[in-house]
């Protein structure tokens, strides 16, 4: 018996396009006893409030009919929303639908998580596939093994008759710890129940969310007997005879943290552009590490000729800021322009003089520089249709070190979920074979260059300390007190935690941030008004 | 037997402050057999991811101990998160806690809705109060009566023994339809079970969310025998003898839609400022209706002396735009400044000339004007510490008629959940006794004045038609096809729906919007990348 895993990059809401991808994958898998797709494959994941539109569900239903008809001879298991016709509970189920020779069987997700639309199912799901009983589970239905006792119930525990194979249709977003965690959760599920397990995950970027694929099959012994690549589409068939394999060497290999993050960000940028029909990007190049990193990632994702750098020096800019910025564009082969901000900045000073009179230079004037740059780079974006990439990082976003409507402009934040120390590390990863990002940029002390001789460390602790505190507070939800107990300086910790606490209003207005950590700010939802 | 309803304005996360408010309310209610507070009163609602911090829950526990001790003789029912110690499910319960003379009884919410942290309770909640059995329910536990069969299960149906009173601790956000819906849902619950019902709602603004209070008591006959005001704190005691009252005249009176919206927005602005320790606001005054409405609302909320208007005329500004803007500030007694944008705009044109060369005037130059204004008004905000109010409306936000980092700047969007036609109506409501908002502003054709003789209707349908289509699509989740079936022009509907669909990226970066409709964009969560 052969089973096919279809790891596909779907577009949210593109029911017709996704339908065609499903049919194409099915047709190249003739002879398989089952072709398994990912969670909500038909509508793309996450569909969010598109589910609230009646015609959206109607169109899903029509597409299912068409798939059933055109793939009549190929047994398929696809993900789609289906209506709850019971008259009780929420209007939809998050379902897996088995289609074969006019037969149609619907399996519903139990642990529906956060959505407004899905009713949790209460029946167990057994698909009779030839002489095999297959347990059909969706996403988090399987996540209840491991150290965290608060994870949801494992669906297999509910089954009265023991299945012979577990299938899991997933749309499990990427973070740099996730692949290893997921593999162990699934392995332990297979081992606990002594059943082979087939896991199919979505791949691709959907705005801020990145899905990494990494679909795999576990045999009886809990080894990965088949694994699909990360960050790439693949349709791949295996023979169930492999279930008894004890080959350890074919275990899923997980790339290093920096390789994962790199590939995730490149895919995230590429899909953000391709799926919206955009080709060209623009960004401000300061000569600093963040913009040098973003242009390198964007050049990789979109091609260097499609990424335009804009240098916007001011009177406070160092000489090396310009030479480093030029080097970062030229190393990659990206076009660039130099647009000094002096004229614009002076115009604002003159315009505001009657109101500001002789009040001293303060953060207002720093912001005026950042905002003059924002206006310039947005004008270039408007005029030429290049999408503006934001270059701020997670350390800055955490403590509010950045200017709203200035350097925080942009349609997509590329490295906004990387702490500065991680941005450094990623630069070194990119430069592992040769200098792509200028070493001088990587090695000089970070500075916003908004006043004479400014350094980031004038107002912030050194990044390794800052980032360690931020990681404890944001990723691990530790309070200031708990962080101090670990040996960090109390004054520093309290200052940092207070800065995080006070800057939710700024983060609220940020561009979508490509999510690569276990706790991106978009998922941390914090009240803006609080005490 | 006397029972007290404590309708209080809590601050999210301010456990100490909320604790003191609870204790003060309790102490002025001595002699009551029960003092009822709103849902999650101790931590304020919604606490969001503050619940993820261990020390936050620790501090709640300590505060509960202190309340129990200091109010020992007064029977209280407060709302707070409590730990789930069962080792299964999510880490917390959303609970009501009864405190009296060392006794402590915990009642848990069943229908916990969307949160990440709360495990739904599976036991029913009976509080023995003297000889009375009181059913303790929280928020949506009661919402299952009325036309919508998909609303959640009504908790009272679960109870094995019939209670003699129903109590509901709520934090039910305001929308202009909500008070009437809520009153009918609660009335039908009381009638169905033939039990008196006590409903206590939170009051106050928390960033974009507004809670309207309107707590009330229903007698056996389903009449409101006691009602507390909307949008105000009140602690009020009634005698349970009233339960048998048949007085119709004391039914809760619900103000008109415009009065509700007006009072909600004024409370929303005031609490946004007060709870964060801000006093002063600033906004751009264009001479148009939106900014005239916002300055009137802000002057009411903060005092006219605390609201500064900035007029930023350009070469395309009409004469009346300046005179109307001045009138709107002077009518209220607000300070204002005139800051022409010509110098800044010309500086950007000059700066960009080497790149733009002779490319024609397009949306880039329109945006340059809006963004020059954004920079100016943000600089004034930074220099003087005035918080920038955003003045865009929901019609604009829907179709993307507005400039990111330009007129979309601001820390709080005041009328971003009002369609333009509703903004007109609210102006007329404010002017019902005398001219506060200049009538000329209200009566002239809307224009962004970003190019010569521009009118909104150059690129948009008339507002009454536009808003009717938007309401169908956004509030009622109707597809383009369904809207056309109602008799609207197909070309117009398709154009409008497409504009809504394409502008999620803009709405993503908006300031928090005071929510007054049943479907504010913040709750409509849509994928940015979609097809």
C-alpha cells in the first residue's frame, strides 16, 4: 500500500487556485491508496474572518464537488471548512474530507483552538482504508505529549477502537524551536500508541506567518522513515512496508537555528511579494547592520535587481555610514540612490520655528530626521511601486527604540522578530563563505546616528544583556523579579521591563512582522492602556 | 434581603488600584447580603496576555486575601483569574469568588470564548446565600437566547437544581446595538427560567474597547426593576422584595443611537488619556467634518484648553478650509496654530527631483502633502507632549482612502468606527441645541483637497450609497453578489468590495480605534495576503 504526502504552498482565500493545486497533486499520485493534504488546504491557512462570508463556504463546497469529480479514482484526504448543520454550536467544523469514487466521509477537528467559527467535534474519526483503520486527526488534535501538562488532550486517547495508522493534517507555523518540538511530540505519540503516524504540514508564507513544511512519516519504532524538506513544496509517495523499518539514519534532520531562520525569512519575503503580485522592494540603507541584513535577505528572495536601497544621510551621519551602505548594496548588485535629508529637515525646522521658538533640541528633532526619511522612502515606494521593507529588529521594538512613521514605516517587517544579537548571528551565517554583508557594518558599534556621537549603548544596556533580559521576559513570560533572581542587575532589569511595558502602543502600529520566534509580538496581545 | 450592584471603572492590570476600588465599594455597602462586581473586576477586563505572567496571578491572589480580610463582614462576589490546579487543561479559570467571614467559594466560567489561558469549567455554580440558592454565571454563560441559534449554550440549562436567583458578572463591550440586544437576551433568560436576574457590567474605556455599564435587575415578570446608568460608575443597592414588582415604568431606558455613540466616544477619549496619565491632545484641523467632529468630542472629554488644533493649509486648500477650521476651534475655545506645509512640501519635491525627474503628479504628491502634515503634527506632539488624535472615519478606512504615516497618524482613532454618514449624524446631534461644529463644515461637499477642485465623490460613490454597501459587507458579512441582489449597482458594489478587500494592509497599521459598531475592523481579523 502506497500513501502520498502532499506538502503544498497554498494561498489563503484562493479557493480556485488551491483546488487546482490539489487536483494536480492528486493526478500525479495515481496508484496511491491515499493522498494526504494539510489542514484547511482548500481555503489556505489561516482563513480568519473570510470564514464569516457565506459565499466563501459555498465556494469551498463547489470546489470539493469538483475535486471529487475530477479525481474520482484517487483516494484523497483534503482539509476544508464544512458547515455545522446540527443547529447547535458554532457554524462550521474544521474538517478533513475523504473523497473516493463518489464516497465522501467527513472528519472533524476536536481541538479547534482560538477560532470564532469552528465548533469542536465530539465524535472520533476512523477512516476504513482497505483493511486498515486510519485515525484522522487535524492539527493540535495530536499535541498532548511531552513536558507541558497543559497542552490539549491527545485525540487518540478518545478512540474506542485502536486505529492502525494515525494521519495528521497540519498547518503548524514555523518558529526556530518548533521543528524539533514537533518531531518529538509526534514521535512520542507514535511510540505511546505503537502506531505509524503520517504528518502533513502546510508550507509557505502568509503575510507574517511562515509555514515550514517538514512533513514526515513515523514507523512503529518511532523513527522517521520518510521526511519532506523544510520551506519547499513536495509531493512524495512512500510504501507502507517501510513502517516496520528500523533505519535510524533516515531520521528527519533539522537544520541549525540560523539556517532555519534564514530560509524562513527568505520564503516569507518571497511569498509576501509573489502572492500579492508584487515584484520590487525598496528600503532605507543606513550603513548599519539591520538594513544591511534586510537587503541581503530581500536580494536573495526577490533577486538583487528588484531591491532598491535608499541612502538618506544627515549632518549626524558618519562617513562610514555611507561607505558601508554603498558596499552592502554593491556586494549584492542592488541598485541604490543617495538622497540627503538636509533640505527636508531644514524645511521642517523653519516651518516649526514660530511654534518651537528656542526650545532645545530633543527627541522631537531626532524623530524629525527619522520621519523625513520615512516620507522620502515612502514617496519612492509610491512613485515606482516598490514595496517598502521595514528594517527594525525585536530588541528595538521591545524597548520602543524607533520612530513611529519614521524608521518604523514599511509594509513588511523582515527582522522584527529577531533580537539584535540574533541579527548579528544571522549576518555571520550569511557571510559564512564570503563577505556578503560588509564586515565593517557587522563589527562597528550600533548607532542610530540621530545626534552627534550617539551610540545605542548610551540609552540601552549592551545587546547581549538586553536581549537576554528580553528573552526571559517576552519568550519565557518571566517577571522582573524572577529575572533579577537569575543574577541580572535589578536597576537594568526594571528599566528594560518598564520599557517593554510602555511601548505596546508603538508595536500596535508596526507593519506585519515575519514571525520566527516562539513569541512574536503579534501573538503576545497586550492591553495598550494598563497599569 | 438587600443586594448591591457595583458598576465600576477598572484599569486593566492595576490590581492594587482595582482592589482599593472594590474594598471602597464594599465598605459603603455594609448591610447588603451580597455585593456583586463585574467580570474579572480585580484585574480589569480584558487582561489579555498579562495572564501569562506568574507574578500577575500571584498578585491577584494576594489582593483577594487582602479583600477577604478587610471586608470580612461584607459578602462579596468579585471577578478574578484563579489557577487551574487539576493538572489538565489550560492554566487558569475565569472565576467569580464569593468572600465572606473566612469562607471562600470559587465559581468558574463555562463559556470562556477566545482566550488562550482559561479552561472552561464543567461544574455548575450554586451559591447558598442565606436560604436562597444563587446561580453564579459569568459573561457569555448566559447568552443563548434569541434568534441566533448558534450562540453558546445557556449555562442555566446545565443546572440540576433550580436556582432562585441568577447573578451574571459581565464585561460586555459597548456597541450601539448592544444595550438593546443584551436587555432582551437577559430578559428572556429571566422569563424562560422564571427567576430574577442580576446583571453587573463593567464601565469605562480600555484603549479601543468601551464598556458601557447599564447594569440591571430583572424581576420574576421579566421587567427591569432596577437599572444603573450607562457610561458612569455607580454603586447601588436594591431590596429583593422588588423582584415581584410589575412596574413597567422602571424598565431600562436606552438612549438614542447617536446619544450612545457620543457618550461612548467621550468616555473612550477621557479614559484613554486619564488611565495613561495624559492630559493634552493635538490634532490636525482641515476645515472638514471629521476633524471638526473629533475636536468637539475631545474638547468635551478633556476640556477645550487641553485640545490643540493645527491647521496645515497647502496650495490646494480652499479659503473656507481655513475659516471653517478656525471656527471649529474658536466655537469650542480650543487653542490653534496655523502651520502651512508649503516649505516642507517644496523641500521634498526638490529632494526627490533627481530621482523623480519629470514624472507626472500622481498619488505620490498627494501622499507627500498628507505626510508632511503627519510629520508636523507629530513633531508638535513630541515637543509638547500632546497626544495626537487621528481623525479618519470608517468609510475611508474601509476603502483605503487615507495616507499611511500621513492623515492616518495618531495614537487613538476617535471616529474610525463611524461611517461618514454616521459622522454627519453625530455632528447634527452635537449641534442639536446650538452651533458647536460649524454648519458650513457639515453642509459642504467632502474633499481631501490634495489636488485642484478635488471631491471625495470623484473616486468614491456618494456616501449614503457607499456606507450602505459597506455596512452590508462589513457588519452583515454579505458578499458582493448578495449586495447586488438587494438592488445596488453591480459595478459600484464590486468596486467597493474590492477596495475593502485590498486595504487590510493599511488597516493593519492604524491606531487603536474606539469601537462603537458591532464589527469594528479590530475584531474582523482578515488575512493581509490573500486572493
